[in-house]
DNA sequence: GCCGTTTTCGGCCCGACTGTTTTCAGTCG
């Protein structure tokens, strides 16, 4: 989507990258030379990667020295930065009916088929596409058949089921934007699903405490997107496309009780309410009969109910209240407990930053160690490493560590092949510090086949961590349908850890499966799966999901310090060399 | 369109799968 921009601000690298990316997608859709389309896409990547250095390149006219930017792209970028327009993009947009870009995003409908349904059936919206599929009109198109039509139909149904929700990282961004729009004079913080750290949010809610409630409401109604006043002290707005947002404004003395009520969930609030039926917790504060009850902060609210403070991540249902009452509230893992992270990528495969840059970023974050695990040889699409390249990487990591800082572990993200084997022979795997094994392809199999494949993978003595186990992509792909309990049990027996992949679109394993790990005593490894230095920050999202599942420090593998993790890995490797491979 | 050169053209990460076709195009990762 084109990013709206104020003319006063010069385009950022992200603005330029978005424009070039759109050019690429439109070219694909129009059936232009695929290599030309790819050149624009690569150019977009190159520009995005420049980040803050982009402005300096523009200033110094040195963009042509950036790999992937030739004469034409430099000229296009020049035009865009000077005028805020891109003639090429405008022309391409004119040739593609609105909505067709969206058609091409439906799984099973690539650029060719999207163009085909548009040209032959005059379809340009998802609604029209679904209607045509229901009427069996797609069947008559060349290259379409019963199964393609069915696949499109179910993809559209799945999409409708998730509409109106957004990922947690986007909800966080919406909270930050709304808070910034209000200004620092009226600080607003997240409540509701966002504060409970729900992986998907259908409602983005903020709370602001202010002496002059009406003034905040007036300001919010003026500055928040698509805002309208919705009752006393409440402003509704559009937090993200199709996602409802609400700003609640209360007097400072009512803020603590309102924060508890608005953070919810309703089941949690009901359980609290049951402990003191004479009280009434509301979005505007607490009342006893007609009398207002005030508190200094949330801890005081819980204390008045005879309870310790309950972390928001545990408020998804009413169960935590009983745990709190009986003193059995778990001590949850915290971001600061993580001593490092395994599973991260570098420029050698599909990452954006070098091992050295990743190491420096990890050092700045206070991590003791960082695992580097680029893709394995079968992952062509991600420029997976042949055995020789993998061996050469070891030297690169050693030299990156010369100046101190976070210790680098040398690993690999090995594809799990169709039969459950790893992607390198034992003599290659044995030289690595650790192995993350992940499925990246051929998800379409029977549940039994997938289960067998994953069980074989976790039983491989070189598999230390099973990466993004279900392969789900939030709002776009369901997790693979296999017997999770059986795979977790096999992993427990083999002593292999499960990944909690912290990428906001994955958050895989999910909370329910993480709870199963805890019950089994199976270690969970919280990994950023970072493809850039910035993505290391996603570890915080992973920690929030571990907390929702009630995981403590001891449940998480990478809370071990360097020496402890080394011992854990060595013990596994010792077991590995003592076994024959399955 | 970019890049590298066997330097002004030719190749561009590519293999597997699926569903359609009846030998292969399109999609995906």
C-alpha cells in the first residue's frame, strides 16, 4: 500500500522502498519481464536496508554505488525524493484495476491467475471472486479446476474469519501512534487485549488519566484517525485497517480501578468481583454502593481484594485469581532473564545484517551469547548454505568475536526433509555448536505423515531445537495439522527443546502448546529468528507469550548462562556421537 | 533492470508440488 506522506517531510528509505516494491508487484501483475520486476524488488530491499544511511547517500549522490541500484532505479529514486511522485508507479497503477493487487494475495491465486480472473470474468474485488467461485464460474477458466476453486473459496473464508483483527506488533504500533498523537501532556497506555499481550487483537484500547477529561476527549476526537466520541470519557477510532480502537479517559483517582477493569478479561474481572460483591468495578473506577472507592495503583486494588498483583498476561481467564488467593501464582519469566538467543540469520542466507552486526546488536541488548543459524542447502529460496559455506562461516564468526562482546554460537537452521531427515550428513552437523531443525515446505501431507516426519526429526540426535514447530502464520496460514502431543512427548524423551519463535507473524508454539511443554517438563527456547539486528527486539514478544502460558525462568532454555547452555549442548552432542543416526 | 564479463549481451536462487493437462504452467517456499 502506498504510504501517505506529508509533503513537508522528505521521503524516508521506507517510503522509497514501499514505492519500489509496489512497482515490482504491479509489474508482476501486468506480466512484465519477471527479472525486471525482481530488479525493482531487490532495489526496494537495498534501499530499506540502508535505513538512516539513505539520506546521506541522497545528499552525496552516491546511491549508484549501492548494490542493486543501477541507472534507472537511481533516477526513479531521485524523482521520488524530489517530487514525492513516481511517474512509473502512477502509470502502472493506471493499468491495474483497483482491487486486483488484493486478488493476487489470495493463496492459490498468483499474479497470472489474478490477471486472468480480472480479464476474463471482470472480477476486481475479493467479494466478486468469492461470488464467482460459489457459482462455479472459475471452473471454466483455462488452468482452473475443481480443486483450485475450492482452495480459493476456503482461503477467502479463512480470511473473512480473521478480518477485524491485527497482530500484536501492529496493535503495539497503533497504541504508540495514538499516544504520540495525544501528546506527552496526556500520557495514554495500553489496556485490554494489548496489555494482556494477546497474539491477535480485535480491539486496541488505551487509558489516559487526566484532571480535565473533556479536554482530552476533544483533543482525541480531533487527532485520532476516524475518531468519534462514544459516551462519557470514551473516544472510538480506527486503530488499524478494520480494527476498532478506544481511548478511555478517567480522573487520576479512578485510574487504578479503571485500569484493572479495562485490562480485563471479563472472566478475570468477574472472578475479582466475586471476591467483593459489594464493590462495582467499572471503566470509570470503583464504587461501593453509591460511594466512590479510590486506589493509588493496581497493586492497591488487588491488595484490597486480599490478593497479590496479578500480571496482565495471566488475566486471560479467571483461573489466576484462585492461584493468587492460594499463593500459587507462578513467577513468570522476564525479558531480563534471557541470557541469549539461538536461531538468527545473517547476510550469508536471507538475513539483512552480517554476523558482526548481529553480534554487536546482541551485545548492546546485554545478551551473553547469540546463535547464528542460517538456512541449510535445501532452502534455495533463502540462499541456503552448502556444507563448504557453512564451514567457512565458522571462521567468520571467530573473527567477529575478536573484539569481545556477545559470544557467537555457530549453528544452522536445517530444513527437515520430507522423510524427517536433516539437510546435512552427520559429519557436517557434528562440527556445529547447535542445530535448529525446521519444516519449510511440503506442509500438505496427512496428519500421520507430518507427525512421523517431526518425530523422526526430534529424535535425530543432532536436533537441539525444533524450530517454529507448527509453521503457523498468524492471519494467513493455520499451523500444520499433526499430533502435537505425540511430537512433544517424543521431544521430551529425546531431550530436544521446542522453539517459541518470537516473530510477530509466527508466535509458534502457541500458548496452549507452551502449556503442554511445561506440563511435560520440556524446555522452551525463545528465539527471535531475527533476519536483521532490529528483529532481535522481537524477543520481548516471545517472552510475553511464554508469560501467558505461565512459563517461569526454569522452563526456558535460553535463560541458561553461557557455561550452562554449553554444558546442555555438550551433553546432547555427547549423546549424539554415541548413537547411530536414525 | 542489474550485473559481470568469456565486458554491451546473457543470465538472473530453483526444485517440488499441484492441478491441470495429456506434457506443463503456475504457485510456493
